[in-house]
């Protein structure tokens, strides 16, 4: 049994489109747990109404859980993971952003990959842009601990199969958090998602802990997920279009993550934040200089 966890916050319309795509999955044994992080836009009622309209054989797959407060990505998803762990039949969880649409064969491909590679407990899919489905958003991420900066491998490239090989997994440091397939054994060994970040760095944290515990990363290129990017958080590939919330946590968590895993690089990360301050001045984002100053002082 695979548990799919979808975290919603104030974006029921994206969540319902995601859930509609999950109904088309060509995989027999899955359940979906929708965790609502105390939305204020009527999301819980909208999602519950959608569930009541499903025929019984479909509605029994779905559970709607109210987390009670918005503590961010890690705590919200962990509510679902803890519930899934109570089912002895649960083999893995598939954590999805609510602003994704999945290919019907995405989960079956992941499951077959998992069976073939049991030592790869954290597995990513190929992410493509929802608005430009022929273009790659990411096949995984590369992380530079010197400046606590990350890049998406393959971003904006037209998908011509150039990343359709298993060796790509050795060229990435983490799977992008919009779609994370995590085995029960990995959860038992490494633990749940970190809860101190609120937003961003959770998947890098998880992958780093896993690597230090001896786990390998997985990349299943046969599993395709289409991502709208930033539906709830306002993240965007163009830094000028990032929301304040997205900008805040992407900066603050650089220091938080570095202090936890690479304390020897704190000096270089903070040096890099001075460049971040200069970029915000160049973009006339003077209201965001306080974010960098707070990170430097932490």
C-alpha cells in the first residue's frame, strides 16, 4: 500500500486538480491523505464537498485531515506520514505538492523502481512545467554547501530524453520536494521531515540525513509530474517575481541549514548573503533588505 500525501493551504483549486489526476493513476494499491494546514479560504469545505461527489469505490481511497495550524511544509506533511505509519501495510509514502498534476503511470513507475532498488529510500520523479509540459523543471537538485545555494538540474530544457538514464542519480544531491517517494525503511532509519524550516530546505535536509545514514538517492525518470511551481508560497524561478514569504525562507534557511550540517561554512554563507543584499538593492527591493540583515545576525 502506498500513501499519497497532499498538503493544502489556501489553494483548494490547485488541490482539486491534483486530486483529479490521482484518480487516473494506473496503480491498484494507494490511498490519498489530504492534510489541510488551517486554510482560511474555505479549502476544507471545498475539498470535503468534492469528496462527497465521488463514487464509493473512489471516495474510500481519500482521507481529509485538518492539521489545526499552519506550521509549514514539514509539520503539515508529517501529520500525514505519522498516520500512514499506523497502517502496517504501508510500504512507502509519496509526498506531493498540491500544485502538481501527475502522469497516470507515475506511481507504478516509482513502485517498480523501488522494488528494483531497495537501498534507494528517497526517490524523485522527473518534474516538468505544468504551463510548458515539454520543458523540464528539474530532475533533481545540486547543492553547494559553501554558499548554501542550490540549482535545479535540467531546468528550462526541452525534454528530449537527455536525462532518461539511471546514472543521473549520481549527478544530483537531492530530489526536488514537489514529489518525494519515501520508503518505510527510510522513514524508520532516517526519521520524518525536519520541522524547523517552515518552507524550503526540507528535502535537502532529508537527503543529507539519509546520505549520512548510508542511504542512496533514487531518480525515476519514467515517473513524470507536472508542477505549477509556487501555487501557495509564491516561489518563482525569476527572483524578481518571488513573494516576500518565499524570499524570506529561502534566505533565512540558508543559515539554519548550514549551522545544522556544515557549520564550518557559516562564514562563506554569510559572505554570500552580502551579495544577496546587493541583488535586492539592484532590483529595488529595499523592503527585503531586512531579510538578509536578519539572516546575517542569526
